C-alpha cells in the first residue's frame, strides 16, 4: 500500500446519524429501522433520537443501507469489483438496496468462489432478482470461479464512493473538503430508477383535511399542494412513514409496490365555512364546515340566550 493509499485509509469518520433523520424532524416519527438492523446493538434511542455507540459499531453498513432518508453518514463497506463484476466475499452480504444500485450502475454479474458461499448469499440475491423482475430488468448473472489475481481491483471502504460517485471525478476530489464526501446519499435507489416506484402512497380522501403537514415534512417531497389540486408522487417515496406519523387524521397509508412511477392529482376546492365564515381548502365541494369547526362539539363556545 502506497503513501497515498495509507492517507486515504486514515481518513476515518465514525458512522453518525445526521439531523436529516425523520426522528429529528418530528417527535411523532416512529422509524426504527437503523436500530432493528444493527446486530451489534450499537444503536440506541436517546431522547427519541438514534445514537451510534462507536465502541460497539463495526461499520458493517447495515444501518446506512436500511435508512429510508440516508441520514446515517459514513463510507459503505469494502466490495471487490473485477472486470465490472461483483466478487462475493464471506462476511457482510450486500443489502438488497446496494445490489439494486450496483445493477443500475451496470454491475449485473456476481462471481462466487464456491457453492457454499453462494448459498449464504442466495436469499439476498433472490430478493433483489424478484424486484428486478418486477421492474422489467434482467436479473443478476451468477458465476462460480476465481477472479484473475492480476486484475483484482479491490474497492476499499475509502474508495468505494469513487465507483458510486460521478464518473470522472478523482479520489482526491471525492475525499475533500474536511468533512469528507460520504457515499451514504447514493443509497437512494429512486435516483437510479427514475421511471419506477417502490412504494405506493394512498390517501383517504374522505379523511384528509388538506392540513399540509405531509407536504411540509416529507423529506422526499412526495406531496405538493397547488392552487386547485393536491399532487402526490410515490416515485421518490422510501417508506420513512413520517407522513403517516404526522397526519392528524390518519389518512395516509404506504404500501410496498413496485411499478412504473405514477403521479396522482386530486382536485381541490375553496369553500366557505357555514359556521365561522372563513374560506378553507377541501377535497369535496360538499364540505360545508372547515376542519376546525367540524371537530367542535355542538354548542361549543356559543353564547347562550
């Protein structure tokens, strides 16, 4: 290993949960995926927020892979790429999300040194191939053998984001400035499959009051309120479920659903409340009371004669 390689490997930054975590956005957020994914139990909740205990963390990348909003900062674990082929190794198995990103990058073949190792990876590859089939893509091509040692292009932890980053950028550019350019944001698979969606957002139009809480807090900007319509796009949805958590009417549901990306636009109306006489937005022309007055009990705050 040369001096440059040693310098790159020395650029250590412990895994960290940033403020983009949905639990930082709202006290109502219930996302617990990073905690559940950590086999080392290195992530705990303190004052509602996930905290990574450095002394327990082995930097396996599981928490980074499952985070729906890419809030876990760090560098993804070592992978070996030989001639545009992913070489399977014992130990940490790539997440399904990682495999889908690799596939989108053109790495569509996996090389196994033995059938036993292939069996260990089999369930993850099966899950990824199932998604790829639903997307109408070719599945991973599996081979057994050993990569040519003279062509072994091992991609280290500190070099992996050079593969994932924009082609043509040098490693030096990738690791500057002082707070290094982490590759955690590259795990947003919606960026690699812009014509598809992996989840479906369903809004109960009879319950929704157009309070705009979902629009204000959605980290993927799946909701947009126009002058005369309520627009919902599931393409970038990653199932953080923050919209479900903050919706006061419990009118939103998210379901796993792989398909072509579909946008929904619901017509909205400006009505006048028969009680307070204020105008309000509604999804039905027939709504005669604004959400506030509709929730009031009969006679509430009315002057008795």
